[in-house]
C-alpha cells in the first residue's frame, strides 16, 4: 500500500483534493451564518430545485461524457465531446419550452414557491451538463489543476453569493440565484484560462467522426445514461418523495443532513474517481492487470474511514447544534442514520467506472433499477409509518445493500479481466 500513496495517483488526486479541502472548509464555516439567515424551508426549496436539475442534467448529456476518457487518442475523443454538446443543447431547448408550465410542475411537488424560480432550471441544467463534459475532457488531458480550480472557485462563489444575497434580504431565492451564478462564473473562468492549451482543438468538428463515435459508444446513451438517471433519481428520492408529504421545512433538515454528510465526501470521492478512472483505463489499454491495484485502494480506504466514521457517530448531534444552531440538532441525527451508506459510497463509487471500461453498462442499468425500487420501497414504508426518521434510516440501509453488492461485482469484473490476460499469455 505505501507505494500506492507515493505514486502518481496520490499526486494527481492531491491536486484535486488540496483546493477542495480549503473550499469545503470555507463552505462549512459559512453554513452557521446561512442557517441563521435562511429558514429550513428555504433550504428545502433549494434541495427540490437542485434535485430536479440533477436528474435533468443526466438526461441532457445522455452520459456521452463518460466515454471521453476511453479512446486512445484525442482525435478519437473529440467527436464524443461534440456529441455531448449537441445533446445538451437539445434538452436545454426542451426545458425552455416547459417554462410556461411551471405552476403545474410546482403543483406536483406541492411547492408553489418552485414556480417562481423554475425559469432558472434550464440554465442550471445546461451549466451542470457543460461542466461534466469539460471535466472529463480535463481528465483525459490530465489537467487536474483545472478541475481543482473550478471546484474550489465554485465553492467560494457559492458561499459568497449565498451570504451576499442573504445579507441583502433576498431570502429563499438567494440560495437558488447563488446556485446558478457560482457555476456560471467558475465555468467562464475555467474556459478562459484553458482556451488555448486544452480547448482550442475542440473547435474543429468532423460530422462523420461524430457519427462513428456515436456508433462506437452507443452503450452510453442506451445503458449508461438510463443507469445514471436512475442512480441520480434514486439519490434524490428523499427530496422528490418526502416533500409532498412532510413539507419543505422537514425537507430542509433532511437536505441539510445530506449536504453536510454527502457533499464533502462526494467531492473527495469524485477527485479520486477521476484519477483512478484515467489510470485504470490506461492500464487496460496497455494490457496490464488491474485487480490488485483496485483491491489495495479499496482496502486502504476502508482502513481510513472506519474509525473516522465511528468517532463522528457520537458527536454529530452536538456538532450540528453547535455549528448551525440548536434548531438544527435533528440534522445531526439524520446524518448518523446516513453514515453506513456514506461509508459504502466512499468504497464503491470511487471505482464504479469498471463496468464502463468493460462495456457492462447493461448490467449496471438493471442494478440501478433494483436500487431505485429498493430505495422507493424504503421511503414508502417511512411514509406509511408517518415517520421521516424511519424513511431516512431505511433509505440508508438500502444503499448499503446495493452498493456492497456493486463493489463485489466490480472486483469480480477486474479479476475476470486479469484472468483473460493470463490466459492469453499462456497461449
């Protein structure tokens, strides 16, 4: 394991993590201010808006961007970028057409406040989708500094804008406006700094190459995109299913728990995932075994997070009350319920690119179907019991079951690949 931490994996992941740690620290420090400016229902409205946007962003890109890392040359990867951009433009146009129907859409979620800000949803979806494409192009180019710069600037802009809008009395909508402005500013800065070195080649379009790329990587819109959509949808089920029943205030507490517990972990996991994806894809292209590499990483991560999460369990209610105010103590209780799921997320999500490398997206799609059904059932039981606590607890258990099974399957896929290499060498 020590040699792994001295490798390029550590150096590249460190570039992504170092700035993110600072940005997340700033974000954590600003939440005690925000929770004293905004009401829980304001955070509930933001969670509903962001959940809808996250689901639609998957539809916009059709997961084409995940294929950007796979081709051997940049010339082969460039058409995949162009296909992704065309897909985003099409879905954004459809969302703009839906704006006049905002009151009806808001009524579905029993949240009339959503109608006021629905017109911003196409902008949010477009920005999130564009960054996904640019992010994977940066991964391919090993421009990890650009990824880190975007993530850090976005966190800083988000904290600054939310605080600024709150200070000027733009409550409720201020959280959503900040969620739009922050990625917009970060995206403009990133494109400006990278235009010449990393992005200029993308200006050359080859329509025949786009058609060929669409055929080569057709599994992504057929299987990977539905899988990602189901994954995102199931992750946002607490917001989408619990809001009409328990209201925006309770959703604000649950959403804050997910934000504080999951967002820092997600950024760390995504940073490691991006580096591991590029490295593992390169190893497969070079005909090298990958099982030992992946297993040693997962084992090392488990050794780190087990005692950390065990310690957090005992202090979370006290810590959230101290940071956010006594009103938010329940948020710490919700985070405790989510800890087992978050732990398995760290282990499984960092290597969930393995099916993409071996074109096993169809199986992943069926796993996501099972995941969605299990999570929806868990939340429905909580709703039937009229208990949001049980809904969150069962939601967490469902995640542990499915992600543990996924992790085992990823390792088995890698082992099967390694065995095929040994078989070829024997022959």
